[in-house]
C-alpha cells in the first residue's frame, strides 16, 4: 500500500486530494471534515489498511447512500499512486486507463475523471460563435431515457431540477358543494335576494347553482429502502412541486412509517428534501410494507378521504415482512381508495414478473403498475393517470 511518507508530510496532502474527489462525487465535505480526516489518519496510523479505511469513513461519510462511493474511491485512490498524482494535480487533460480498469459506479467514475481545461482555444475573430452548448439536444434526450440509478453525481443534480418542472394534472371529480354560475339547473335564491335588494327590487340577471369540481385527494407512500433511495429522492422532489395546491398526505416507509406532511408544507423543494432526510429514521434500510400499512391503518386513517383518494405506492416490491399481513393491509387500502397505482422502477427490465412474495401481493391489489425509472416515464405518468381515472 503506497500512501506516501507521513514523515515528509505527503499523507495530509493525499487526504486533501482524496476528500476533494469525494466532494466531486457528491459527498457533503467541507474544510472542517478534511481536518478531522487528517486527525483520524494520524490517530489510527497507516500500518493497517482496514483501520485507515474505518477512520476516514467515520468522519467523511454521513449518509448511507455514500458508503459505496467512498469504498470505490478509497480503493482507487490508495491503491494506484498514478491516480493519486492525477487527482492532486487536477491539471492533466486526460488520464491513462488501466489495462483492466475496475468496474465503478457513475459517481465514482465521474470523480476520478480529470477536469477539462476551462480555457477555450483561441480562434480567429471571424470564426468566433457565441453559443451556449452546456448540454446538446442529444445529451438531453439521452438523459430523459437514462435510469435514475445510473446517473452520475452531476447528472443526478440536474435531474433533480428537471423533475420539478414536470406537471401532473390531477383528475377532478364533482363535489357535493355548489357555486354560483350564470347557467345551471338550480336557481341561486340567495344571490337573487341580494341582487334584488341591491337594484331596488329588480334583479338584472337570474343566478344559478352548479356543482364544484375539485382535484381528487392524493395519498403518497414512498419506499425509502436501500434499493429505492435514488428513486425516492427524485420522486419526492417531483411530487412536491407537481401536487402543490392539492389535498395530499405523504408518508415514507421502510422498516417503519414516517409522516412527511410537515416537510411537504415547505414551499422550497430543497428545504423539503433536507427536512425529509432529518425526519426519516430508516433511510436506506429494509422494507416492511405490511407493518407500515398497519400503522397507517391504526393511526392515520384520515389520510384516506371518503374512498376518493388516489394512492400512489412507490416501491420495487422487495418486501421482507409478513406476507399475510401485507395481503390483509393492502386489501383494506384498496377498499378505502378510489384507485391504487403501483409505481415500480423494476418495470424498466423487459420481461419483468412480480415473482417476489411482496410483489405478488402488490400486483394482485394494484389497479395498475406504472414504470417511473426515468424522466420520460415520469412525464408520461400524468397522461396515464388521466386515462386510467376515466376507466370505470
């Protein structure tokens, strides 16, 4: 293991370069954490690779979803000295590829890619063209069809902004309440009396009453287990903006159920995501949907309004709980809702079949299964919901 000679001061520089690579991969690392990492390396020493790994991970990683990226970059940075020199210099236009490069995730691969020079090449005055080519049309089209799980760190940040702009027109239904209108079947006697008193006994126009139309209420259940963490964050950002102004109840579930209503009352989506991360105690853990639905049944029955609610159940169906309990609770949920839609990212695979025990139960009770693994399918979600809601 080549970590540099600590007596000559190279270890501290290596840790700084390693921390910068983690920050490019999306980890929230500042100068204070880099200082703590240097202190941790000094305390545990460099004689054992495992001790150094654990010491740096304890101060540089604060989220479960970042542990894999940390491990990939640690293996690359502290095994290959050439990569270390490239990351420290950050000036080389390209890096030599290894004969058999290890397979890494998109976030780690992007962090290990040397930055391109920001200085544009000099051109003659007549050849200069003012053009914003941050992302070409082909790149945007590719991003629309890219699986959320395969996005790099920078692409994921961009996708998080794009999903907030996708509209989701909620189907409306006739309410029992009435509103005043110029046409209708029932006279508006209250309006007639007011208009008669205002115009000295002669109302200029007869008023009528018509039924009000309101968007259907929504119940959102989001799986925040380890296999769903990236999908969950993007869909929370999407639904926070798309369902604004609609009566909604939002819960996350993993090992337990968490009410995210407080977070969804925030107007800013970034603040909503930050508060949701604080509220959810079992983020990137397991999935026990039956227990979570039982808690919803017992303590949050008001989230389902008069059998008119649309339920959006966002999960891959990889449940580890009791199948009989899941069957019982899903039966209750389907009876109390107008429609139950299962939004499943695993539908991206051709020939997918719900063979897992939890997925089999979900498939039996869901009115429809929809894919939501990329931006294109999220955009088509509104159209499909409108069509399905018209189906008796």
